[in-house]
């Protein structure tokens, strides 16, 4: 199945403040990962990521696709923009940032191969 939200990412200037805010508001947990305040976000239904030092202050939603290369080509054919898919990240899969034909940012994610 494809098209369902598969992952989200929150970029904020201060990751600690965001962990406190969303943790208290939504009761999310934040297992640590990497340096610089990066962490996983664990909700009851979907996993996400949180990172600091992001002046864009954004939340990106990634939608599941079976074939990231084909999905990126389709975005472009439909008049949108798409970055080239990133190499596979172990345990995560591949992803690409895109914009629809009106400039709205979103992501595509192909789950890991096994």
C-alpha cells in the first residue's frame, strides 16, 4: 500500500524546547539518536524525527511509496519539483523532498528493502 503518511520530521531552532513542548502536549517520547539534539519521535501510530538548529521552523510529512524513483518521476511529470532520492539509510529507507505544482513542500519515503 502507498500514499499513507509514513514519517514526519520537525525542524526547530531549539530541539530541547520542542521535546518539552510536544512531549507535554501530546505525550510523545523521544529516544535519542545522533548528536546535536537529534532524536526519534515516537507517537502511538507513526514515527518521526526531531532536529534542532533549523531556522525554517517546519514540519514535513513523508508519504509512503513503493518505488521512490518512479514516484519522483511522477512528481516532475505532474509539474512539481523533486530532489533526487537519497541513498538508502539503514533501518529507514530512501526519501526525497518534493514540492507540488503550487509549491507546497512534502516528502516521499520508500521503506527499507527487508
